[in-house]
């Protein structure tokens, strides 16, 4: 059946046009990691609960494990690999590092992508908003406090720029 | 495949029957397919179809909401979020932010979970499902759409095209609240949607209450809604409605809560959502 016929997809990832072939059942996460070598996005649950696979799709944060790769034809995608500007870390990356907002690190790429999207929307976000908007990202190590502080610190830096 | 028109989808669905599954936001169907809960030979992405992905509001006809419109469009919209408070409440708590970027109200309705967060709001707001199929178009009231857990009225070849919600006036208001043990990202133990319209003298001119997670399908609490009509909006009346609503609830006991606890929650949430709905109607 058509399930085995490969689909050709053209999309933009981190500002560059990318072409790939995929099976219709492949998720965006699988294509990013296995075909394109962009292993920054992590697979935590593969069912939309943990947010480790978060990417920005056409300006909105989504779980890439819940997007079919064939759906991203013509889309704009930003992954964690595209967050830093050349060798300059993005404020969220810098603040996560400085604030030790990670332990094992598997949740971190997802948090970075979601936090950046959140702060771009509202660099002034309150602790409550940060906690609510990041509720689709799970972390089993840090207890969240350091993550929330890091996001607040990054927000402050972004306001000052 | 990603057809561009409703009629193409109807044709595929008629031909493939159960072997074709529709893809809107994908937040339920992709998981169900991956986990083997549902099977498909063809997945039909309906997001290239204008009628299904657009929404518009006009004061005469109300809101026409394409079935694949993602949740965030409702709660982020400055006017719609006020006009349809209950729906804004629901869409803001379905999953997390990432899910809300993709998941649609139409998908939530079709998925027909007894605990779905948007369905009580749709019922309270008197929404109507517009269905296209091989025999043309038909409409079904939101409270009649679900037929059991995970089951709905859609027949072979049919798809949900849009949801029509009546226009709101300045003296109507609605609210949805659910009870969950966590702060967010959880499935409702009980969910309640309420809608009220106030008369010029401040009494309740019309009301609709709907309950989620207390029966095999979300329920319209008809009697509880009816006793509010003509009354002053106050705690006593709201409690009476809560009691009546509780009587139609036939909840189960599971790890999320016992049946007794759920029944108790019904009366509490009916009261709370009515208070919010009336406040919103007054402002
Ligand atoms: S891997 Fe996608 S949400 Fe967990
Ligand atoms: S640092 Fe280990 S899960 Fe977050």
C-alpha cells in the first residue's frame, strides 16, 4: 500500500532549504534525528507528553514526534541546533548553563526551544506564565525551579538587549 | 495524502472505509496509530482544505469553526476568547503549549473521549457539528455527536467539516472548569461547562450546563439548566442546579477518583462555572 511509497519533502530547517525522502508514517522527529542527523531534538516518550522533541513549526512550538514528516512540505522549522547565532549562545542557552538548569540533559533541548518561543512572545513572562507555558515539557531531574529561574534570567537579558 | 477539497476526502473515506483515518492536529491519531490502538492504510491530512482550517465570526451567524483549527487560535484571539469564554478556557488547558499549537477542537470532538475538555464547552455553547458525506451535508447537535467512549455519529464516508456556534450578545457569558490532581497537563476527573444569558433585569434568561467525565459521553444537563431560567443568579440557585446536575451523572470509579467523589465534584464545578459565567455576562 501507499504506506511504503516514499514521499519527497522540501522544507526549511534553521534557515536552510532541506530536501528529504520519507515514509508517510515517519514522524518529523524520526526524520530530523535519523535522516538529517539533527540529533539535538530528543525522543523522550514519543507520544506528546514530555516535550523533549519540541521544535518550532511555522512559528509555533510543537512536539515533533506528533508531526508526520510529510506534513512539513513548505514549512519553516527551527530546531535547537538553530537557536545559537554562530558561536554566540542564545540567552536561554547561556542562562541554562549559568543557572545549572539541567542535570542529565535529555529534556534540555526541548526546554530551550520552548523557552525561546515563550520569551520571544513575552520576555516579561511571570513565573506563573513560565510554569504554565512550559507544562508540556517534563524534567525528571531538576525539579523545575532552576529551569524557571534560568528562563526568567534569560527574559531579563532579552529585555535589556 | 493531502486532498484540497471536502469532496475528495468524502470519496477516499467512502472507498477505504475504516482503513482511512483523518489527520488534523495529529495529537491523538498519530499516538493511536503508533500504539496500535487504531490501524490505517491511508492517513488523510485535511489541513490543505480551506473550509476545515479557517474560522470566522459574524454577529448574525456566530462562529464558524473549521474542524482542524488549532486550539491556540481560540484562546489567543482577543475577541473570540471573550465571546466564547468556555471554549477559551477549554482550549487553553488541552495538553500543553505544544499540543495546543496543533490539536483542534474538531479533533477533540471526533475523538469522543468522555473526559474531553472542549466538548462540555461546545454543548454549553449550543454548538452544532456540520458533517459532509456521500449523501450531502447534515448537522448534529454537539450533545448528540458522541455515542460512546471513542465513538461518534460519523458514518462511513463522513467527516466533520466545521462547528457552528451561535452568536453571543453582550449579556451572555460562559466558562469551563475541570478538576485535575495536577496543575496542568492532565485528564479531567470531572469537567463542567456553563453558559448563561442574562435578561435586562439581571435574572437568568437562558442557561446551558454540560458535564464531562461522568458518563460514557459528555452530557447536557437539561433539567439543571432549566431551573435556572427566570431566577436571580445567586449561590442558592447555583447549588440547586449543581444538585440536579449531579443526579444525571453516572460516573465510574477509577484511579482518578471514586464515583462518589466525582458526583461531589459535579455540584462544586457547576456552581463555580456558573459564578464565572454570570460574572463574564455582567462585564
Ligand atoms: S518525545 Fe515527543 S513529546 Fe515526548
Ligand atoms: S535534566 Fe534530566 S530530565 Fe531534565
